[in-house]
């Protein structure tokens, strides 16, 4: 056991920065930021400081402190947030459910705007509405609006290159401005109605639609009156679940805290245009209200990350002491943001409601990750699972696909595809997995809590041997999932192997744990096969494209960047080809003729 850490204040500067507290094995226990590193670190080792139980336990495990200097305290705050998300230290307030919630985006910059669902807000002049914690509920509302407000549904790329109306036009859910002469005034009037609805002006919108319905009825335009009637019903159905809690048009989030016997809960209310749109709970076991300020500040930095919609007001259960958080949120959201305690009776009631939501939060003891820890006999709960699958096409195009699941949910952005030119013309899965293991070690953290390998004992041994140096320190946990006797993916008889065991793990067929591992394995399998097939198809199409006169590799690259598929290229008109960058009129005409010749040969 390593010796107790001896703190010497003079070893640390009085400048801003980030400190990383580590245990005897070098694992990061806590990441913090400070305006003065010397003063902040000294406070941990003062006996009269009155530390919380969590801090006392943290200090007892410290064996090393590393520091990273920054120019300002703001830079330290941003660096601290990034390191917490990357390393997920045990003693930090780690936001496990930090996924981006869905938003409605109304793209008002386009000639014919469209309404669609996104998870990221950008400073592009669009109107955003949300967030919705339930993607299914958001899609239901979107479909309902699409039935009565026939805005275009296609992407900008498809819109520019479409030559005939799509299915949405056939079922009367789109006016098809892509190919038809649609009156922009009428279209923008419909866009304005949708914007009124999403901006909370539903009462004003309904009254306007009723006037138009009555006028259409008086003029004997019954079909048009029926359309206005359907729009009124859609508006009422959309807003009926949103409770008016405050009579103003301001967007605000409200954060409340509540302590119970298990730990500290946080309740978050999403209030848009005075209506309670949604709510969310978070929970940290073992914490108390004494750590409430740290919890809220850390939560705000992690939750309101880049790309997330940030309201103009965030109500918190205490008086904020610094404007540093506000500066960070303004930089991320691009608009004025205020973090404040309740200023009036209505806001105090909202805080009380958020506190009630927080009081209902509890630790989820029997999650899929805790069950995996128990059934696979892992040292720790596998919060981050990386699954790998080696695949090749007849000995060529050897690839290893890696997918990541965090807290039981897939993190698509963390997916990786590894290629190994040195293994070309081989079908050696073992060598590919071993090469992946070495590449993965070089790429650095965040490290997985569990690596799941698509294969049997042989594949497991290949990765284990490649990671032998790391595994000596107990760095990663490994498991392999092999198909049953019929070799059919997903059958109940799949086997789970672990290092050091000759026989499979006693995982019950049809259990939630086995079904989850099968899901993770199948996700990795589909990912690597999909990427391989996409690359092969693109190579075949590219060769077909470059065989045409006047189209070389560079020109083919320009065409692929502008059009999403070869079919879209063949349907493109002369004007679309002329608009491509770096192509002159004569060359564009030659390329257009070549594409038309290819199109004719395909239909012959």
C-alpha cells in the first residue's frame, strides 16, 4: 500500500488552474478548478475546515496531485468540465444523463422553411422550441403538425435536386415547393402559424384560425374551412398537455434540490413561454444539501453544453456568488443569460415545484449496468462498455468496428472504425483484434469499464494477450459473446466467456443481461458491416463515375460532396451541375451530357 500523501503548499502556484487528485494506482479520483491553486488545495488539508464526509473520504485516498495551469479562472472552469466528462472521476458530480434532448427547429433562413427535429441548437437564425425529454412524444407532435401544416419535409440537398413530388405530397402533407410553383406568401403565412404555435401564442393562433374558418364558410369555401378546423384541433391537441404556470412569455429553467435518506436529488423544470413543457430528475447517492452549491454549479456547466438550448433565465435555490457560469453560458448560447434565485412569489412557487420533483428522485439500484456487474462478476459497475467486432470481405477490407454504450445507452458519436492495411488479403480475426487492442491503448482515455468482444475464447485471448501489460494493473475488464450451436445471432443459447474461466458464465438464457449483451454485439456487427458495404458500394459507383469522359477523381469528389447518391446526380439538371464549384460552363455541360448518357444506359 502506498504511503499517505504529504501536502506541501509551497509546491503549488497561486495562479488559476485545474487539479487532478489521484490514488495509489494513478486513477483520477477528483477534478477541480481554482482561482488560486495553492489556497484551494490547502483547504483540503486543514483539520479545522469542517469537511463533508465525501471530502474526508476523498482526502484519505489521495496519493498524488497533478495540476494544469490556465490563464484565467474561466479557462479553468471549461477545462475542468471537459476532464470530468472524459474521466468521470469517482468523487466528482458526474452528470450521467447528459444526452442532448430533442428540439423542434424551424429553419426560417430557407426560401421555403421546414420544421424538423434536432438535438443541437445553432446560432443560425432558426427558431427552436423544446426541449422534449421524450423523443417519442416529440415525434408524435411533429407528425400531428405535419398532417395539418403541410411544410416541406426533405433536406436542403434533396429539395434542390428533386425532380418529382415525394410521397408526402401524395398524402397531402406537403405542397411540394421543390418542383411546383407554390405561392411564397401563402407558404410563409403557414410558417408564421407554426411559429406562433411553437412560441406559445396558441390562443392568438386559434382565434385567428377561427376567423379565417368562419370567413371561408361564409364564402362557401367549405374545403378551406375544413382545413382551418383541422388546424385548430391540432393546435389544441398539441398544447393541451402543457400547463400554464406563469403569465409571461419568457423561457426559463428551474433547478430544485431535495435530500433524502439515499442522497441528493435534483429536479429540473423546462418552462417555455410560461408553460411547463417537461421535467427531469437527477440523483447522486451519499450527498447532502451541504454540497448543494457545488452540485448545482457543476450540473449547470455539464448540462448546458455546446449545442444545447439555453434559456434566458435559470432559477437556482441559492444566491449565485460568481458571474463565471453566466459568462460560459453566454459564450455557448450566444444570448443573454441570467442565473438567479427566485425574485417573486411565482418564481418561489416554481422552485418549490422543482424541489418536489427532486424529492421523488431515487437511486436506480437495479439498472442493467449493476446487473451486468453482478452476473459477470466485474470489479465495478460497467458505466462505459466498448464492443468490438472484426470483419472482412473474403479476406479483403479487414476492419474492426467499435461501438460504445454509456449507462446502458449507445453513444453514436463514440463509434470508431479501425482499418489495418497490413492485414489486407488475410482473414485473421485474431490478429485484427490484437491490433485493435494496441491501437485502442494508444488512443488514450476515456477507458472502458468493460470490453465486449464478438467471438469466443480465441478472440478473447487475442485481446487479453495484447492488453497483458495493462491488465496486470487491473485496467480493463473483458468478456466475449459467442453465438450458440446454430450460429444464429440473438438466439437464447449465446455464450459469455470471461478471462481465467474455461466454461461460459452462468448467464440465464432470455435474461435482461444476456439480451442487452446481444443487443450491444448486434449493434457492433451492423456498424462494421454497414461501413464496409457503404465503402464497397461507393468504390464501385466511383469507378463507374470516373469511367465517364471528363470526370476524374477530383471531379468525382466534387460530385459526391454535392449529391448524396449517384441516383441524385443522374436526376440533377443542367443548372445544378453548373452551380458546382471550380467547374466552368463548358466542362459542366460535358459532365451533364456524360451523366445523362449513363442514365440512358441504365434505363435501356
